[in-house]
């Protein structure tokens, strides 16, 4: 058991954008890793779909925190859509992430609490329409359930 921690777990991270989930504007490749020390994901453009592509970002996941850093990107704005953001999927049947909240002190994007959606085995982070620069960053604190390691 890894009660209360994301470390040691398997996670798939991908970029999604859609107005209707049945007809996505962009579906990222998705990458799967085991969470450990250091940066888990370093995303870069994957090739445009419907004139949408990945904004470069580094993602670091620790026991109860997900940090996104846009140091390797240029100034721009995320596409406005019903959802444009990130999906973190964990292969588990139980409620792994019980809650998620924005750490306002470590986040300089205007990410509203409603931008976070928690589902069993999945966390969605919606950044649609937000402006970003190389100084942009966000930190999401999560309450992790006591689920068996996958």
C-alpha cells in the first residue's frame, strides 16, 4: 500500500482540448511513467491537430502535489474551449485523489477552483483561455486516498 502518496504509482499524462468530448479538437499522445524523484513529464509540441498543439511544460509530481512549469515556452494563450488542459490518469479502481486545490502562493496563473475536476482514478486541470509566459507556473495540492499500488 502507498496510503496517502502518489509516489511509486503509475500515471498517464496527456493534453486534451474539446468543446464536445465525443469530438476532440486535440488529443495528446499521452505518456505513462512511474512517479518518483524529479520531473515526470517534459512536454513539447506534438504536431498540430485542428490548429492546436501542446504548449511546452514540465510536470513534477510528488507525494501530494503536482507542479507545472512553463519555463521553456513563449508568451501565448491557451485555446478557449469547453476543456483545454491536462488529464492525469491512474490505473486504479478506488478513489485515489480525494480532492484537489490550487496552491495560490505557488501558482501565478489565474486558475479557478472549478478548473480542477476529480474523478476516481483521474484528475483534470482546465487551463482554457489563460494567458501564459515563460514565468508561468502552477501547483496543485491533492489529498490522496489509501489505494493499493497499481
